[in-house]
C-alpha cells in the first residue's frame, strides 16, 4: 500500500505541476500557490515516505546519520511550505 500511495502522490503532484506550468491560461496566482503545495507534497512522498517505511519495517535507520537529518529537514520544510502556502491562499482570497 505504501508503494501505491507513493506512486499516486508523486504522479498526481507532478501532473498538477505540469498542467499549470505547461498551459498559459492556467498561470494564475492561485494556481502558483497550488503548484507550491504540489512541490511540497511531492517532496514528502518521494524523499520522506519511502525512507520512513523502510525504517518502520526494520526498526533501524540504515541510511546514515546525515540522511536522517536531511530527511527530517525535508519533512519539516515541506510541512512549513504547505502551511504557509495555505495561509497565503487564505489571505489572497
């Protein structure tokens, strides 16, 4: 289920990014905010979810201390980006 979730999240977010950036009429301020949300979600699904799944299976972090710090940084950064982007959308509205 994790693999399916990661694939659907990554493909869906990349499709949103591609649709907004490839079509000129989709380039609005709100859609750029949605692209920002998609980038943050794609970062979580590709860089964090799979590695945490391996950690949950093994109860051991096999990727090293540096990548542990990078993984946590990516998770926290993408959550902050999502929250601040939703706040900006609310203010824009």
